[in-house]
């Protein structure tokens, strides 16, 4: 095992700017195949931007250590800091490790630790074990939870022990309004809170001039991250999501933000396409009158594979398309199809994952006259 006290990457501001420019150049080269468009660039903070992190726990010389793996290397290496992690993660890392190393009940067969934090100061830590957890573990874990003012979850095979809660509540101010977001331990959340805030503001701007008597269809809504902000611009919103955890969390987020014009249903994009095209009916849509909606806009934030062919045909039927993507390569393929019916109005890139080749992108399209 190799212990590294210095990072593998030089996290300097100059290096950050260069890696961002390199990614933007690649994106612009791909975009040029569709036309000449200005690209709005939203950089990230170079350090302390990640609100969640996962660490291997490596046991050596009678002590537990945080460890990670290099890409392509199965052997982990010990770390003593995590510069890209949020300030709260870095504050809690040594405190948690001291608590684990001073308590055999907590350290025994501890395999990994997962941190979920917020910009508003809440933290949830999941401790994962290669052994069953009992009441003795719970007593000791609760002491650490109280000492560190955090929430703790214990996991092992077919076991989940929630001491108090399995979520944190994030607070974000978007265009002058504060929003509360329940972020569940096992659900998807945006890892870079600063960039998430910029994406929410940009998406809201794109929808701010929409006629108020029209409706929004959103596919892949997750925990309602975008939905909660965009709902104010529309009469009604119909949103879909396949994850039960995310649907429950989305409903909670609508409730605590006084958003009362959203209906969320647990359907895939393919299933919603079939329903809207009259191909198939679904029990989960039984109480929903699809014909009552006057959709003007569709918002999509698909997985890395992009939009499937059926969903792409559905998207092409809308006057306005707002497309957020975590994979610009598949997005470009989808856009080349949509350009047959739509024109690109705005393009933006968001550096969600600094120091990697990944880039988040957003495109606003409107139907050709």
C-alpha cells in the first residue's frame, strides 16, 4: 500500500482554466457540425465543489485509512485529504476516522464510507460493513452521530440501519428565491452544488418568457431538482421518473416549496411516449387526463445514452425543447435529428466535473416557423 500526502493532480487555478478550455474546444468542434453558435460557459470552483464522496476504508497496521483507486488500477492508495470535496467533507473526514480508530465496534470489518453533504451545513455518512450490524454497533454509532452533529446510516448485506434519517436538506437560492431539496442517501443528486445552481438559473431563464397558460412535460425528473424551479413558468407540469425513491423525494420537494401545479408519475420515457401517442394505456395514468394539457415545452435530462428513437420523435413534436445532457456526444446525435424541425436558440456548458473529461451541456431549441 502506498500512502500519498500530495494529490495526483496539480489543482492550481491555471491548470483548472486550461483543462476547462480543452473540454470546451472539444465541445465546440462537435457543435460546429450543426452550425455556428455562441456557447455560454459556466465554470466551477476549482476546489471544494463536490457535495458527496465515497471512500474505501483500508485497514493497515491496526488502523483504518481512507483509500481510493486510480483509474485502471485495482490497488487502492491511502489518502489524507480530498481537495475537490466540499469543506464539510474535509472537516468531517479526520473526525470520523479518529472515532472509528478509537472504537473496535465501529472499525471491525468497515469496508467503505460515503459522505453526502449540503452547502447549508448538513451531513449524512453511510458506513458500509462486511458483517451484520447489531444493537451494540447502533449504540456506538449514535454516540459518534451526536458528537459530530451528523446523521449516520449503517449498511451491510441485506441490512440498512437508519439511526435518525436517511436524507439531508439542501438550500439553494435561484434567481432570488430560496428552495429546499430533500436529498436521499440512495437517490441521485447533483454532486456539484455550485454548478447545479447555475444550471437551475439558466434553465429558469430559458423558460421565463413562456405563455403562462401552457404546460410543461418533463422526462427523467429525478427528485424534482429542475421541476421545482421551472414549475413557476407554467400552468401545469407533468413529470415522469422511474425510481420510486426519487418520485417520493420529488413529491416531498414540491410540498415543502409550495409547488402545487406538478403531477409526477412513475413511468419511463418510453412508456410516456406510448401513452401520449395513444399506443398504450397505463394504470398509473388512470386519474390523469392527458388531453387536458396544453404542452408548449418539453424538458429532458436523460442518462448518458441520450434519447431513444421513440422519445426523440416525441420531443420533436414540442414547440420548445430544453435539453440538459451529461454526455454531449450522445446529445449531438440527438440534436442532429431535432435540427430537422427545430432551431437552436441557446447553448451552454457547465463544468459539473472539473479535472475530468466530462462536461454538462444545455441546449434550448424552438420549432421552426
